[in-house]
C-alpha cells in the first residue's frame, strides 16, 4: 500500500451554524499532485487550513506526514509549504529582499540563504527581476516569486490555494510544469482550483460542493465511470431544442458549445442516439455523435441537482 501524506477521517469544521467542511474522508498518497476541484465556497480553502494546522477541526481526525493535528501543528510546519490564493509577500520589498526574509523565517544561515536564493532565482527565471519591487511585478511574476518562497525550505508537502487565478494561460502551463518537476523530486502537492484543465492534470482529485466531497479518484477513472453518455448534437434552433431535451427525464443535462449541444443521457439508455432520434423532438437534419466524457461533465453530474448515485462513481460521498 502506498504511503500517505494526508489522511483525514470524518473531518468537519463548522463556523457557528455553517458547516464549511463536512465529514471529509480523504487519502493523499506521497509524491502525487492531488487536486481539490470546486467553486468558491465549496470548502477548499478551509480544508487546506485544516491540513496545515491553521484551523482546528470541530470533529474528526487528520494526520499529515505522520503528525496528528492540531496537536503536532508546530512540528509539522517545518515540513510543509503554503502558497495562498492572494499574493501575501511584501509589495514594498524587492524580490530578493522578500526571498531573504522568508529564508530567515525558515532559519537558513547566510551561506544556505545565498545558495538557495541563487538556485531558486535560476529555476524560476527571476534573475532580471531581483531588484524590482514585488508590488510592481505582473501576475505571473508574482506567482513564480510566491512559489519560490513556498519551497525555500525544501518542504515535503506543498499546499497551493488556487495559485493560478490571476495569471494567463501560458504562465499557467509553465507553472504546472514546475509543479511536476517538484513532484518528480519527491514533493507531494495538494492544489485547489476551479479550472477543469488544471484538475485534469492532477494524479487524483476530489470534487467538493458546499463542504461535501462528492467524488474522488483519478481524472481518467472519474470520466470512465461517469453514469451518462455524451452526445454532440448539431442542428438549427439549438436554444429551443435544448429546452425540449432537458425536459426529458433520461437527459441529465444539455449545454451549448458553439454550434452544437452537448447532451448527457443516462447510461440506463442502451442506445442514446436512437433514443434521441425516437424522442420526436429532433429536427430531421440533425447530426449526432457519441463523444468522450470530459471532467466538466463529471463535475456537472457530481454537483448541483445532478449528484451521482453512490454506486456510479468510485468513492462518492453523499
């Protein structure tokens, strides 16, 4: 059995009458990138704060890198790195000054500081920015600086809370390449996101909604086990057809993507295209194709009014 970096059992956190995280059961294997996928308010940040020892659970248990939290929170902190959603370094210090400050916080001696700063400045392509004030950096530059500071002390486990929310697609792609480099060096990473393409990059992920884990597994398994077939429909009057399709109880959802509809039909229907043709609402000149499920389809079926039944997908939490 693989070694676990994080193990949570019935972990719950309440704020007065609101339950931010509800009975969370989770296992994160070492040297993997594990994703939290969910909208704002789904409990992603609260769960990360519970895993870092910044919050105490209302009930349940969590063990991180072998440490029981919150009892061993102080001992754990030297082993983890945390990159917050909002840039939290000092705008009025230069890039180098920020990195030096973080190095001192983690207790690096002057020789270690110089060696580690030189190494990280090179890895994250910050050489030309060393004397620039952090507040004047672009979103992508701030992101690289924040990541460099988060790994300053070579943590075994890295927490990233929606780290790419303010950067462009090119910087996002490069950022993920850097994450895989860290993972290859033995670092375990837990990253929260609301981007489907980022979630699909993770080794495993959990889909969260209203503090509840709706599903978790590898992206490939989540898509393979989805209890619906996906049909692309191309025809005229798509908006009218969509309304007619979603009225059918066998149709889980329908959404428009450009010049076609993406229709999710319950897998209890053996031949979904024949079913749609025989529904008497499809125009005669309609083109239909059975296509691969996407992670967005899984998300739609896992949340809102389309929550999957327990047996339909691995490790579903109701």
